[in-house]
C-alpha cells in the first residue's frame, strides 16, 4: 500500500492527471471527515475540501515522507484551510479571563446522544468557538498551539472552549428534556 501511494505521489509531482484523480479518490473520505468537523454544513466542507486539494496538489513537491506520513501532511493542509475559512466568516474576539469555569458535563446525557447529533450541535456553535472546540477536543491541540494558529491568546482559547462546553451542555440537556 505504501509503495503504491509513493508511486502515485511521484506521478502527481510530474502533473499526471490520472494519478491526481486517484489520489483525490483515495483520500476524499478521510479529507471530508476532517473538513466536516470544522464546516457549518456539507457545502462549506466541500468548499474547504476543494481549496485544500488545490493547495495539496500545488505543494505536493514539498511532501517529504522521511519527515512524516502523507495522512498527517494532508490533515494539516485541510485543518489550515478550514481555519482560513472560519477566519473569513468570523472575527475572533480577544477575551482575557483569569479563571475560566469548567462547566459540569453530565456524561449520562452525552452517552445517550449519538455522535452525529453531537457533531450537528458543534456545527451550531459560533464560528470561533466552533474552531477552538474542534482543535482542542477532537484534534488534540493545546491552547498555546490554538492561540498561535488563530492569532489569539491562550486565555481567549480557553474562554472559547469553556463557552463551547457550556453551550453544548445546554443544547444536549434541552434535547434530552
């Protein structure tokens, strides 16, 4: 499998359209799953994906398999494109709080709610809060990393995460009542 992927990447670097189509088809599901975590809907995810694949093909010559795997490299491109998209549709506000309250989350309610329903609620969050929540809770970035990517402070990132948890808790509780 890795040999085949390596060959496809080499062909893509030389501009082979069939290889580009093959790479696109092979990674579409993986890429769409990432884009959907950040997008407000499937149309926005498709826009993100289109731009991400264009950027990927334009910079495929920079991919170095000795420094990491292709999945990780492509994931980084998709996340960056998603964040660019979010920045275009929202303005991040800088909020400094000394202490951020961690909302109490009732795990029984969450366990009884399916993942698709939770993801739909996440998509309803304000764009900046949505981005911070996905970066932190799903993709595992630290507040420092999130702040660097989004041009906000760690405190602002923590506030957005707290706000996301509070809003999601309210929405999930409302569904279950």
